[in-house]
C-alpha cells in the first residue's frame, strides 16, 4: 500500500486476499440495528413470532449482514466513496441464538481487475456456521481516485 495506507491498483492481482474478518452478533445487536434502521419486524427479536412463521428462531436482518460484509472492503479502500457498486444475493438466513449469538465470517478477495478504469472487483465469501449466507457478493472499488 502507498504511504497513505490506501491500496494501489497496480499492486493488486486477481486472487489476492484483501481482508478477512468475523463479526459477532447478539440479540442486542439486532435490537440496536432495528432501532437504527427502523426495521422492527419481530422475526428479528422475538422467538415466538419467528416460530409462528416457520423459522427456527430469530434471524439477523439481511441488510445488517450485508452491511457487515462490506465493511472490511470499505476499511481497506480507505474511503466509502470508493465503493461504486455493491450487490449480493441473500442465500441463507443467519439465526441468532439467544445465548451464543452468531458469528458471521467475511473473506474478501480480488475477483477481477479493470485496468482501463482502475476498478477492482472484490468478491466476498460471507459465511455462518460453515455455510454461505450471501451469494454472488461483489463490491466494485474505484482505485483511480485518491481518497480523503
């Protein structure tokens, strides 16, 4: 990385791991996210309601999972404005146990490089309990501009 700790496009290769992180979720995390987002669907905080619609328990908000997954890329890029596109497919829910919580893992690798625009496509592998929870999770990061 350059002295300013921002990634340089020229230093990247397809397959490079740019970040790896895990995030612990608790029921408190879900309540806080509900308050911040305004998403008070009770499947995110009440076991009885989750069970009444056929779920095994309370689930993390999909957008919370999506937001956590992109954070290591934002940190690596040095400026959230460098993220020019972010897309995922929700493939599995993340159940959050009342006592143990849940741990979401994120592995971010360079999936493609666009030399003409200095854009790197970062592919995310997002897992819970050994299973992928976000499919085709891709972040496009513009590395042509200086962040800050």
